[in-house]
C-alpha cells in the first residue's frame, strides 16, 4: 500500500511539473510589460545540471531583475535569451545576476564571444594542420 502511494505521488508530481513547465508554443512570454525592451542579449551558460531546477533558477533571477522584459533559458543548448531596457540594466549586470545565484555555480558570458573563442581556436588548429613543413635547406647547383 505504501509503495502504491509513493508511486502515485511521484506520478502526480511529474505530471503537474510537466504541465506547469510548458509554455504555449509560438507565444513569447513577456515578464514585465511596463519595461520597454530596447536591447536583446544571448548569453552562453555553464553549470546547469538539470532542465527544471537550474532553468527555473536562472529564469526567475533574470525575470526579477529590474529592466528585464523577457527571459528564457534553453537547457539543451546552454544559453539564455534576454530582452531588456539598456537604460535600466546592463549586459554585465545580467551576467552578474546569473553568476550570483545560489552557490555561484553558474557562469555566463555573451554568446558571440563564446563563438568567437571557439572559432579562433578552430582557426589555429586548422592553420597548424594545413601548414606544410618548410624546407630550410638551400639548394645550390
């Protein structure tokens, strides 16, 4: 009987959580309609270990930040999209808000910077593998 109660409780928790985590498809959820969003940032994220707790913690922190009109976290691709009023909050403050959550286990940076760093390292690797050794010996006839 206890086992059945535990299973039913766990099942009802999962169903309720799945229903509450879904957002209507194709609709953007505006957090603060009073904020005039004049900027949008895509921040790369590191340190998320779960799709519900971590995503919720970051989204809630961003959404409660003054000047944020919209915030959404994509767990699978590890980034956050934030629309905000740049007169009220800066990109650096958004990053600081994420990195200040809980035990400071999250890291955030501008997504383009992340791509540039990866691109630079790939360019160096590609250059190193395509360069042929130069023959330094001089040929005299």
